[in-house]
């Protein structure tokens, strides 16, 4: 073998270390082979997904900007004057905004920012349709429209803010510890009854408070009673959201939509409960039954697999004490045993008083016709007053100011 053949052989036979070094210096995608010369690489799935997300986000924002620009220049005039065209365009604005909200995690834009842009664009487009600068009557009509919208939105905000204040006050003074202790006592440290109990509590709790707050409270309870089992928390957490939405549908104060209809005197308390309780119960329980059955099946499979491993270890002559320890560990994996929270009279008082104050809102609405937001403000004031007294501070062992 001459010198040239030895050089070729040395370049052909590469050690694994040299091959790894070559791969790091020259990645596979950067090497151009004769067979791939002149052939363009197809885009990967990740690149296509990124391009789609970018196109959706840019397309939505461009649509908002175009409509807003048309509203500023007030042309073409027919789209502002014809009711059908104006309704179709505003519906398209809302639909595009709703799609961007649904795809929030994919497009990377916060839903609050999207809805602020949508609402501002829609109101600007609606205002131009009144032509307020052409006559005093048009200006007054636009002002009346804005006043009506502000009154509706303000009533909802003034209802939701004190409602959340009542719930946060109960949570601040650990009133929900009573519910946590009840769940732990009933379940006895077992995860099997945890799912139906927590979902039923969420279902009825969301009918008293709004479904968003009920979801937050229930997830706090879930983290306390099953904090060590991530898979179980995810499964029950999804069902908690379903139960909260289903429970809020049959109560006038359980969901923003039903609250808006109730404030506008479109629905009544008794008719809403009578006609929507059973469908809401079905919508909340059906998914829970399916997932609960799936978790039970998964648990039985794990127990069967563990028994099989014990039998195999017995055949192989494994120490029985180690098999017993493993079995006990498997059984303990299906249990939760957090410490029971301490219950005081102050915690029980703030929980009972908060629920009574919330129940007082629809009663005042039906008896004396008091608007719900004023009733909820009164409920927050009563709870605030009671928890700020010296007697409650002494009962809760709070430090004096």
C-alpha cells in the first residue's frame, strides 16, 4: 500500500470520537450531498406551526387596524349606515377576537389585550355610525347609547368586585378550612371518594359564588388534600372546572352571563333554578363518572400488576418482608393523609356569615327590588364590619391595632 492509499484509508476509517466531533462541527442539515444538490428542504412541522400562529396573530391585528382606520376616516359611508352590513362587520370583529382568545396560548397574546382592542374597535365603529358631528340629535343618541352600555357594565363590575371581596375575606380568615376538614374526614385519606365529593362541592359552591371564584377556591382545597399526587390533581382539576361552569349555569349569581340576564330582568331566580338545575347536574356529573371510572380501572390495573410482581418475586425466592413493604407502599400511593386543619369558632363564623350575606342578595332583589350590585355591596360591608370588630379579633386571636 503506497502513501496515497494510506492517507485515503486514514480519512475513511474514523473513530467514534472523531465521528461525534465531525457531527458537532458539521450538522446533518448543513452537509450537502451530491444526491441532495439543488433540492430544497421541506419545512418541518414546527416551522409550519410557527408560521400558522404568526399568520393568525398578524391577520387578526391587521383586521382590527383596517376596521379602526375605516372608522376614523368614516368611509365608505354605506358600511356605517346599512344595518345589515354594520351588523355583519361587527359580528366578524367579535368572531376574530374570540378566535384569538381561544388560541391565546398558541398566538402568544394575552386575551385581555385582545378583548380591549376588540371592544375599542367595535365601539369606535358603532360611534361613527351615529354621525354625532352632523346634528345635536345624533350626538345625544350616541351619548344615550354610551350611558346604557356604561350602566350595564358598571352594574356587573360593581356586583363581581364585592362578591370576590366576600370570598377573599372568607379565605383570608381561613373559613374554607372548615370545608377542607370536612373533605378529609369524609374521604379518610383515600383518593377514591375525593373526586365526587370535591366536584359536588364545586357544583353547589359555584351557584352561590361565581364559577371563576368557585374554581379558585376548589383548586386551593384540592392542593391541600391531594398536593402530593400530580396526576390526580390534574384529573380532578379538570373536572372542577367543568363542575364550576355547570353549577354556575343554574344560578343567577353563578355566571357572568346569567348575572347579566338577571340584572336586565330577563330571567327570574325560581324559573332559572327549576329549568336549568337538572341539565346542569347532568352536564357536571357525566364527565366525572367517565373519568372516575377510568381512574378506578387504572388503579385496578396497578394493583393487578403489583400482585403479579409479588407472585413472580415469590417464585424467584425474594424475601417476604420486602414484598410486604412494596405492597404497603403501593397501597399508600392511593391515599392522601395531610394534616387536618384546626377549626376555630372564628373560622366557622366567617364562613357561615359570608354564605348568609351572599344568599341575602337574591332575597333583597325579590322582596324589595334592591339591585343585586347594591345587595352585594351591602353583603361585603356587613362581613367587613363584623370581621373588623374587637369581639371578632378577640375570637380569632388577632393582634390588636
